[in-house]
C-alpha cells in the first residue's frame, strides 16, 4: 500500500493535501469551536439559535447541494468573489476552497459537543462557586472551565478532523476535484474507481480506514476520561 502511494505522484499529492487540510482546519476549529460552543451554550435570545441552525446545516443538508450553494455564493460572479478578484484572491477551485469545505463540514461536530459541555449545570455551579469565593472571570475560565471541558474539546477536534478527511460533496463542488490541485484522499478514491484503478482505491480506502480507527479510539479514550459534569 505504501509503495503504491509513494510511486504515484497523484496519490502522494492527495495524501499531502489531506494532511495539510486537516492541520489548517484543526487550527480553525481550535479557535472557532470553543467560541461558538460557549456562545451557543451561554448567550440568551434568538441569535444563538439562529447561529446554531446555520452551523448545523452541513449535518442535515445534502453536501453536494450545499457545495453548489457555496460555489454560487463565493464564485467570481458573486458579490464576495467579485470583491476578492481585484486582489487576485479566490475561494473556489484551490486549496483554500478545500480547507473551507472541510471547515464547514466539520464545524458542527466540533461545536455541538462543546456546547453541551459548556451548558452543563454542574460546570455552571462550579463556576458560580468560584466567583462567590472571589475568583475573577479569567481565573474561573482558566482554572475551572477550561480544564473541565478540555477532554471534550480534544474529542471534538478529533471528530472534526475525521470529518474533514472524509469530506467529498462540498469539496468536490467548491474545490473542483482538480488533479494534483484540489483532489483529497476521499476524492482520489472516487477518481480511482472512475478510471477502474481498484488497487489504488483499495489502498486509499485502507489508509482512510486506519486513520478513522485511530480517531475513533482516541475520541473514545478521551470521552471515557472526561470528568462527569
């Protein structure tokens, strides 16, 4: 399997692009996930519900349809695409589009577990007790909130990364599935089957299966070690 991937530049590129996309989206999840999760769990009013609905759309909406809508919204003839074009920037048919597709697809799996963790009544009670004893907001967050949600954060990041590595529909529409430019491992499996290269498809499926197994076991371990809130 390794020899097959290393000897095929197209497969090697797909592996490198998938790894790069996972790293980029992981950094984005690390920032956006806790912020969005905390806001959805603690903020009052209608706005959090609207944001929660928007974030959850990739879980309930067909990926290809969502990818087409994003392509329409971010294409060169759109308001966003037209504004970026004079600066030589684009959000479609490049590696940026692949990362954006992965981020959108994986964000719900990162935010929802964190929202549940931040909304825990036990966590809120501990935070209030710390404030009563004179702890400031920063100390409460660093010494109470963050340590208690850290296992949930790690598990959420792993699940989001797994979703990114397996993303197909949104990436295909937004990134274009261009050989040695935007073809991730998942897309390369589709390409390999299309050209009847079943050896490559089998090798890539095995590679992704091993990656998914590692992610699942790591997430299970973190969840089991999470403090009961």
